[in-house]
C-alpha cells in the first residue's frame, strides 16, 4: 500500500486493484466475459472451461500487479477475515518455474482450516473445510512490500456443506428475500427486468486512533482491544467540539492514505469526519449491493488498521475502548432494490410506488416486532454489551423510528385509510394518491436503534468491530418472512383484482394494529422508554448470554429452516461459538487485568505509600501537622488493600469460570485502580492516561 499517490488522478486510481467487470473485458474472450457476467448478475453457474479461462486471466492481471500468490479470502465465525496464501509457482522438471492458476483452484479451495470454531459442525474425523469462489464479489489485490497477493472472496463450508462462515448464510438470505420481493412485484403487476431483487447496504464505520507509543504501554489495549482501567480526563467530549471539528494534520494524512487505498480497491469511500469523542472518527462509503458492501466493510476495517500503523497510530475498532465516553458502532443503512431497478424504500411520486412502499414499511414493522429477539442477538457480543444503552448508543430494546409524517400515514392506515389528517388528505392505498414524502420529511432521531431515514432504514445497534453480515442475515430473513405472510394473504384474493386495493388496505391495517407497539419516535436513551417498553412487553435482552438463547428457540430454528438460510445444526453451532467467544473474552480480560494490577498498579501504589510513610516517619516529633498527609496515606493504602482483596476474589472466579461474577468483580477492581490513578504522582502511574491517549497532537 503506497503512502502517497503523487499526482495520479482518482479516476485513474479507482478500482486499479480490483478484477472488476471493466478490467475483465480486457482479459477475457467475449464468450467468457458474457458467461461470467451472467454468473455475477443472475447467479448462473459457470462451466469449467470458462472457469479455466477466467482463472488464467485473473492470474495474468494479478501478476501484472506484482502478485506472486493467491488466497481464498473468507469470513469464518471468528468475526474477522481469513486467508491462506499459495504461490502461483509450478516447478519445471528441467529447472525453473512457471506461474499457473487453474479454474479448479479458483472455484474451490481446501484450506482445511480446522482450527476455526465450528460449534460441533466438524467432527475431527471428517474435519475438512472448503472454500468456494463468490464471483459476485470481485477478486482484489493486497499489496505487500515485495510483491502482492490476489485475494478471491469465498464462502467457507464443511464436508457436509454446512456453512462455517458468515457469507454463506448471507447469500442464502439474499435469495430468500429476493424470492418474496419478486412475489410481491408479481402481485402489484410491476414489470421486472430480471426476476431478482437486491438489497443495498451502506455501512458507516466508527473507530478510534491512539498513538502507537501509548498503545505499546497499555497491555490491556494490546490484549483486549479496550482499556480495562483509566480515569476520565477533566475534558473529554463534554463541549462537543471534536464532533465534525477541523481534522488535525496528522489524522488528515492518515485519512487521505485510507481513502486512496480504498479507492484503489474500488471501495467507494465517501465521508470522513471527527466523531463525538476526542480521537474518535468515522468513515462511510457509498452504498452497494449488500454482499459486496459487507466484504468491503471487512476490507475497510483492515485498511484502517494497516494505514494507521504506517502513521504511528493504532486503530481501535472495539465497541468501547474507553469507559465513560462514546463507544463505536457501525450504522447499517439498508434498503431494497426491487426487480424494477427502483429503491422500494423511497416513497416516490406515484401512488403505485407508494402502495409498494407502504407494504414494505408494514412488513418491516411486522418483522421487527415479531423478531426483535433475533435482531438483538445479531449484534450480541461482550464488546457491544458495554456500548448498547450506554451514553450514546441505542438500548437493547428494539423499536422503530418512522418520523412524524410517516407515523401519521401509518396511523391513517390503522384507522381504515379513508380519514384525513393534519398534513395529508385522504389516504387510501393503491388507487388514491398518497402525498409523496419528500426525502427530508423524516426528522433525525439519533437515539433510535432502527430509524427510517428518508429512503432507507438505518440499524444502529451493530458494534464497530462486528461483521455486519450477522445483522443483515437476520434482517433479510425476517423481512422475507413478513412479506411471505403478507403475500400469502394478498394472493388468497388475487383473482378478485377489483378488490385488490381494499384487500391490501385490510392486510396492512391488520399489521399496523397488531404491531404498532414497536413504533417509538421519542428519546430511546431515557429511563422512561425502558419503563414504557416494559409496559408494551417489548423484549429487553440486556446481555449477550441472555440474547444468545434465542438462537436455540423452536420458533427461530423453524424460521431459518423455512427460508433455507441456516439449518438447526448451523444455528446451534453459532450459539455454541458465540457463547464460547463470550466466555473466552471475559477470561482474557480478567487475566489481563490481574497481571496489570499485580505487576504494575500495586507496586506503584505501594511505592507511593512507602514515600508517604517515610515522610510521616521522618517528621515524627517535629512540630508540623501532617494530619492530611496521614489521611492521604490511609486513602492510598485502603484502595491498595481493596484492590488486593479483589484480586484474590477475581482469581477464584477465573478458576471456576464464573463469567457474571468475573464481570462485576472487575468493575469493582476498576473502581479501586481508577481511584489510585487519581492519587498517585503522575510520573509514577504505570499506564498512559486517557488524557494522553485521547489527545492526538
Ligand atoms: P446520514 O445517515 O449521515 O445522513 P447518508 O444519508 O449520506 O448519511 O447515508 C449514510 C449511508 O447510507 C451511506 O453509506 C449511504 O451511501 C447509505 N445509503 C444511502 N442510500 C441508500 C440506500 N438506498 N440503500 C442503502 N444505503 C444507502
Ligand atoms: Mg447515518
């Protein structure tokens, strides 16, 4: 990855490291190009001869970019990405090598990769893992220092074809949703260019930067990605002066390199800005087809980390790197691109579009109310538990913000669709015009986990480090399910087309009546909402262990099986894996905390207590009052003792793997340590402070 692009133009650089359709045209015969394009656009399978040609072309292109290796790049259930490199070399009998890459190698890999979590899906005697080329996400080049690597996005599955990754169920869920969308299009007599709908997704990514020099002195950051201890500085985000503030030179240089690196990879990076907390930032690309957008977000996270390192920073993607201030999320902007090539969440101008739009809105209301538990579990992780419901992030209670105007429309649907209201005239879905909703008709409610933002829904509960495939799989499935129910009701009377509008009206009215409890336009951060939500009987699964249970419920297994997205064993495996991950993170954090306190904090505190004790001792018999110094010694000693007691307790819990107890014990331990940080001489405190780390100079 070059640090500067010199005088090159974006238009020349953009996509230079991607084997896009545009590039392929120069490397493939017309026949192969057309076949591959049909595979990409319509999901048709590719015959092996053409695969050989594509592989050879891909290799030629990659080698021209300095590639020596290729890798099947995939997204195992660890939450990150994985790659195992193979060089193109084939040694010749007479000596020397040629570079080769076959269609077989392109289409299927056998990385084995048996150390990835499988949650019981791979018994050891048949532990093979395979990767399968996803032609819908173009291959790309990762630049190294000496050469580069051709990365081929792939799905990862077991010997029995079970999904061991996040891409496989995502692709299945897109199919499930597409099926229901095209069914709805048929019902509305919408002309369909292809019998296929797409989901669009734009992922806004928040992150922190910290100076590498400080990072290296924080074993907690190195090992857990977050600070386990640390007092809030006097000034942090209270003044709101970092948010959208002028970007400092050093950070700007980093951001510029990030953008260029992403553009080279054909990732449409669009927005960059300072976020609320000092040293916190955001990057957002322009939305793309969902599967591609998720692959791109995984690359964005990697590029952020790599470029940060070149600039003497470390990029923190943890949901809550610092306690007491804003954490980082990943806003998922989700919409449907119908088979007519239109955005179905855009209210549009014509009544026909509006009817479709309102049907989709009602489907979403139904989906979220019926499956709030699944959406909650889709963002469950220990890191995100610390963020959800804290200062800035939406709570664990799922509700929908529609904005004033749309809420008004929904209310009218509930009343029967023929009543007038303050802003709108007569509303009858279908033949009677619904006033078009201008793009900005929706207000901004930053506190809602799920907000309608003019032409898309924004799900804000996803954590910054998470692979958003998890949330998007759930979205696609639950919307597919809601549409299935709505379509079934509508189809039962389809023959009677004259009454279609009335029928639709009745169906949507039923949905609103039944599911309106999930609509909430107010402040989601306040305690009032938690009480109100309880009255409305909305689920509030506060922690990951509570949330994970829903993956095993009969209702949810049936849902995922019905839409062929995840089988029972695939779901159970995810439950196992995420539960294990949760326990492991707690364990790692506890052990990191124990070492830091024992080897860094306690020695520093005892040293200082010694200094104070000596002063008191040396001045004994002198006529000076050191009453307050004595009190100071007492305070330091009390916190030190308390920390020592809590260490003993924590060790017991870690031995017994008592996760809940560990978490509360660590919170108490943190109180003592943070109190000591406020008492010990600044120069003697063994960890860089928040004040230093948040200031990027
Ligand atoms: P904000 O949410 O801050 O107002 P934008 O409206 O520009 O910002 O959108 C944020 C993200 O939503 C961007 O990634 C943008 O590309 C994406 N987005 C816009 N339209 C759609 C759409 N139809 N489908 C999916 N994502 C979209
Ligand atoms: Mg946004």
